[in-house]
C-alpha cells in the first residue's frame, strides 16, 4: 500500500504522468507506473477498480471523495523524513538481529578490528 497524502505539486505531476500513461505504449506505461510507485509511492491498484484503466480524471475523483488528501509541502516533507528515519531504524534493527542470531557479520566491527590491528599492532604492514 502506498501513500494517500500528497502535496498539490505532487498531485499535478502524478496527474501529468497518468495522462501520459493513457496514450503511451505498453513499455512506456510500465516505466510510468514504476515512476509513480518509486518516486511518489503512488500505487494505482490502491485506487482503481480491478481491470479498469486509471487516469487523471480518476485521480481527481479520488481527491474529491477524500481517498487522496492534499497537504502543504512542509507537512509532506516532514512525513517523508519520518518515513525515511523509520525505514533506516528498521533496517538497523534487522541488521542487529541478524548479527545477534549469527546470520550476518557486523562488517563495521570487522573493519574497525582490521584497522586497529594494522595501525597499532603492526604498523610495518602499512609501510610505516
């Protein structure tokens, strides 16, 4: 599931992309849908009826009915920042759990040990 809150600027760009999608060939449509998903986190399947095309008029109807909300730029940016921080935190937690379970190696710790070994105990190996 993607986002349901966008800025006016994002909605205008999404509207243009949907308009382009309606007249594009299959390969171009795939690229437009990919852009919508990755750049805007806008999934057409969250809003359309299965098997029917979704275009700019459908987007406007979703906004009118309140399925899509338009917020100011600052609110959207703050929301994106919180989402990015949460994603980073979740990844760090997943990595720590994998290290604790022995499923992964903490490469930062290995690099630290490597640097300590070669810089303090064996400087001659570094050519010093």
